[in-house]
């Protein structure tokens, strides 16, 4: 049996990964309810680093490489990648944004006067845009591409059309991630 045939028989949605996401969300709830600044900060920074690192790596390293490889190689890579990121990326974005908000509240950033509050507003806007873009566009597009790739004879022209704006959206996500890093560095240095 060929590798491509083996891959297409595996389920795209691996429900066991949902369990890991639920555990991570439970840790988030514990961190929020504890009001322990160290724990809340740790969960926020860890998930933010993972989310940002994966986004930047995928957008600026993996994406350009995949655009240049043979369609069959791209197919096998994507069919292995998406099941692993399907629950991971939304979970990281939800935890990062949510713990960031509660950390900002606990540290008093939400009661800062203007123009200092502009840094908080900018962070909120960016995390909201990235979460909406990730769960509302990137995730569904990934799923549509994977469902097409699982077919015995995928329509690569259709996939190409779907991916045209996808790579632009991933690059925008990476730029917003870099802007968020700048804002977080400003928080750390003091507003």
C-alpha cells in the first residue's frame, strides 16, 4: 500500500487532540481563577510564544518552501500537518488572548489613562484580529484543502485557487504577530 493511500485513509480530525486542548483550557481556567501573576504570566507567555513561533515558522519558512515543491509532496505534508494543528492553533490563540486579558486586568493595565491605554487597545485589536482570521478563515481553508487532498484524485487547480489568498493571510498573521511582540516588549519595559 502506498504512502498516499495510507494517508488518505487516516481521519483528518483526530479527536484525541481535542483532549489535549481541553486539558490546556483547564490549565488556563486554573491560572485565571488563581490570580497568581506568575502562573497567569507563565501560561500567557508560553502559549503566546508557541502561537507566535508556529505562525512565523509556518508563514515565513514552511509556506514559501511548500509553494515550490511538487504537488504530491505538498499533499503528504499538509495531510500530516493539519491534524496536528487543527486543535493546537485555535487553543493557543484562545489561551493567549484570554490569559493576556486577565493578566492585564490583574496588573492594572485596563485602568490606565489614555494614551498609555492605547498599547492595551492595540494588543486587544491585534489578538482579536488574529483569532478571528485564524479560526474564521485559515482553519476553514485548511480543512477544505485537506478534504480535497484526501480524495483519490484531488483537484489541484481548486486547491491552488483556495491557497492564493491563504499565503497572503498567513503572512498578515505573521506581521500581526511581530507587531504583538513589539507591544509585549513595550509592556515589559513599562508603559
